[in-house]
């Protein structure tokens, strides 16, 4: 159990057994067997094949509102105002009551929460409300729409 220290040399006391590095196949089998145990070992949270089961239910796509960043497209930056407004009219977004409650719950710490920033990108928030209200569709800054 403990290293043999009888020889009195430091090198002998710290000698570790030789262990071969596992192959990819061995690691995959090991991870699969761990997953089949029914518990959630932390090591699987960083395994690409098994990490999805570690995402809290509340953060799964259908449980949170769609972020405007998810529809960002470089082509919008090259459009003129008319084309951009036409494209915006074709975009449809809705937020269910469950998504709204989940977003509120997740973002209670506001600026301390990464998800708070993700959800407010492209939305009309208090900090840009005056700019939006003062402008018109014809005279608003393109940055408000983009």
C-alpha cells in the first residue's frame, strides 16, 4: 500500500509502477462503462460523447428563448436599409411563458451571468430605449436594426 522506505533512499521511496497509456478504444470503453453505472461521474462532463447529459435541463435550447445572436448573418451587414427591413419582416420570434420564467431564473445575477449577456444581444433594453423611441424606421441608426 505504501512505498517501501526500508532502503533509506529517496528514489526508491517515490518509485511509481510503470503504467501504459490507455488506447482511444480503451478510454472509450471505460467512459461507456462509467456512463452505464447510472451515476454521473464528473470525468464524463468533459467527454464529448457524454457531456450533453451534464447540461442542466433549464439551459437546453427549447427551454430558453432564441437569442438574436443565433440568427446573425454576415449578409445583413452588406444590405441597404430596404433590404434589411424586408429581411427583418421575415424573421419570426416568440417566447413561451416557460422560456420567459427560465430566462428570469437563470439571469437573476444579471451582469455576473454569461447567459444574461447572450439573451440581451439585439433586444431593446433600457439602455437603448430612448434611441429606439426617438428614431423612426426611416431615420433610425442601422446599428439599432443590425
